[in-house]
């Protein structure tokens, strides 16, 4: 694991910061169960990481290791269920909430896939859930986009796939005993620490530059931004929803304000918070907002998390949509200018030496005090996609809150932007009102 992977793994020990990523694929029909199971077996064969589990170090300091699960069984991770009739959108979202709140068994690979039948009678959905330590959404979408076909199959997938689970169970690399893996993690972490210490001591001028850059990045993340008095509650519960908007409309709104699609989308979320606060009679200027950013190079396509975060004062005051979009774009551009990948990854690697109990006990209150909102934007499938022979009509993602009051995630799919809302009901107590405000914010953005 790299330093960011390790951070996500250790965050999972506290229910308040559990880093589960959930992805829902809406299908136009119910696929054959055998075909679906066979397709999952084929994907696992192509992605051996899905057969690996995590072995942490004895003192939960240093980097954990991925090792093949000697007891891997596909049916432990792939499930089938049917919603009680008549089942609609809310029933599907309640299923997402239930599965998102269930923790993974640490003795086995941290992921699951469920074929959900009975949605709107003859339709179905695929619910995917994985631990963030496996990889960020950009990695997962990129890999799945390459594996999923862009046309309905003309023959049975099982003809070209392995006949049993033994192939999926077969590790690509030799397994190390758990103790050896833990020692390997400590060894890697020690080498990283010694290497960085030596480099900082032997290159004083460069060290000074790194210190200034690290200080600049820390100041950006810890800049004082008053938290909202309306969003102070926290719990481990989840309330989720979905709002959609045409991608072309968001692009046009961003272009009109001289900003990106992401900035336009974030401004609509902040406009929703403005309306939500105004409804409760509260005037607040801004909220501390965390925006994950992709820092990978084009050639980096493997598993893991190659992502950083910038923190801005998200404007929720009363202002026109175009002005809010421009303000968000300027704030993100400035924050990204202070982000240096080398400094970020070095600090993340050194952070693996923070003992596990510190992550569990102290990280949640720290995050709670510095972030109210997380706003995530990930690429989706830009082409027609099929899974188990069924057309993927839409795809929605829900990202972990990480101690914030809400994480709002946008993913594009075949010309539609679907916004998944992961709300903490202890903070956003009227979730129905918030979704109404979000719809108004998007409508104002694309019609102004």
C-alpha cells in the first residue's frame, strides 16, 4: 500500500470515518444470474487484487500489505437478492444505505457485488461496494470501462471464461505468511522514512523549499473557515439520494462563467446549502469544503489511490449562480496551485507511522472540526455499456463522508450527470428539503 491507501485502511477502524465507496448501476432488464456470476468470475480473474486481503503490521504502524486470501470464495463476495414488491427508487436507496453501513470482514478481500432484482418489477441493478484502500474511483472506473463490453454479447460469456472458481482463486504472486507481510510493511515504511530523512539532511536548500511547500499546503488545508452552526451534528448513519442533470447543461453553465464543469457542479451544491440555511433562518458566509483532486500521471493506471485533497471556503452567501461558479473556480485553482504531489505523497508515506489507535480515536474529531462538506467529481462511462448482457442505463456513486456532514458525488454516464448525496442525518436533519434545494440550485445554474 502507499501512504494514502494506508490512511484509508486505518480510517476504516472507526464507524464515523468508514471509507466505503458504493456504486449503483441501473440496468434496463434483469440479467440471468448464471451469466452475472460468470461475469464476476471473469472480472476477478482479470483483477487479481480482488482476491487479496489486507494484513496490517502488529502495531498498526508502517504500511500494511496485500496478500492472496487462501480461503477466497467468489460467492462470499457476490450476492443476489430481490426487493419486496412493489419496489421503487426509495427501496433501492435504502438498500444502498444498509449495505454501505455494513463493514467488511478484515480476513477477506474488502469488496462485494450484489445483483438486485425486482426494481420497478422487471428491472434490476448492480450494487458494487469496495473499501477505498483498494483504489480511488478514477482507477475503478478506468479499469471497469476497459473490461465491460460496449455491445450486448452475441454468445454466452461462459464459453470464454473459466469454468470454476479455482482460476479466480489462483494468486498471481506468491503469498507470504501474514507475519512476513507485516514485517515487509514495517521494512518498507522504515526505508521510506530513512530515505526521506537522508534526502532532507543532505540537500538543505531543497529541504528548505520542501518545508515551505509543505507549510503552504498545510496552511491551505488548515486555513480558518468558520463551520456552519447548522451542520454540527455527526453520526455514522447515512441518508442517500440521487439528482440528475444533463452533462451538456453543466458544460454550458461552466463555460458561461469561464469555469469547468466541476466548478459549476460544486457551485450548485453550495447554492443548495445557501437555500437550506436560509430556510432555517441562518445567514452564513462560507463552509469548509474539501475537494478531492486526481494527481496521477497519464501512465499511472494501476490499483491504489493517487489522489489528494484541497480545502476551500465554499461560498454559501446570497449571490448569482454565475458569480458563485466563478468564485468556486478561482478558489479551487488557487488551492491546486499550492498542491505539490511530491510533498503530499511524502507526508502521506510518513503518516503511515501514526499508530492505528490515533487514527481511530483522534482523526474523526479532527476531520469534524475542519470539514463540513466534501464534494467529489469522478468520470463515468462515456459510452454505451453492458453488464451481464443488460444495458447499464445509468450509474450513481456515493463516496465516504470522512467525518464531514455530507459528501456529494457526481459521475457522468452517457450524457447524464448523476449526483449521489451521502448525508449525515444528524447534521442535515431535513434530507428531503436539502434534495429539493439541490434541484433548485441546479435548475438556477443551467437556466441563468
